């Protein structure tokens, strides 16, 4: 769990310490510029690949539910973290909560990880697909 916590802290720190760089990365990646895509693939995508491997190994060892697609699950986890980081200025303005506060950032990382890890655990209750 420690490694994943550090990864989320680093991701949030990028958005806090270099907000302009983070915005440029998101904007340029979404525009699909080849140069930025290559940079993205060599940096951020490595984190994604590691998370997918973690999911696959976890399923092989019975620690993560069977039937979950590791790529889709990793995508959802990173999309959630990305949106959370990008919405930090709005959360600060509306709720007075910000990732700039180390205690709040620690709680945010723990909450995000706990939310996903509990849902991924084989013994957590599953929603019947018919109920979705």
C-alpha cells in the first residue's frame, strides 16, 4: 500500500507545485499531439502499466475479484485521481478543502485507495449486473 500512497502523493504534488505544467500535460495529451503523447507514454503511462500488472497479479493470487478487467479498472482509478487533482481549486473555493493541506491530502489519498481497494477485494459485495 505504501508504494501506491506515494504515487498518489506525487501525482497530487505535481498538480499543486506545478499547476501550469499539469494543465499543459492534460490539455496537450487530450489534443493528441505526438510529442506530448511520447512524453506521456514514457512517464505517466509507466505508472498505468504498473497498476495494470498489480491488478493482474492480484487476480492471479485471489486478492482482487475475478471478472474485473485490469485495464478498465486501472483506467477508472487513474481517472478518479486525475479528476480529483484537477478539481482541487474548485473544492478549495466551494468547500474550503484543499490538497495543499498535508492532512487533507493524506486523508484524500487514504480515502481514494480505501474506496478502490475495498471494491476490488474478492469478498466485497458485488452489485448484480441486472441492478445497474
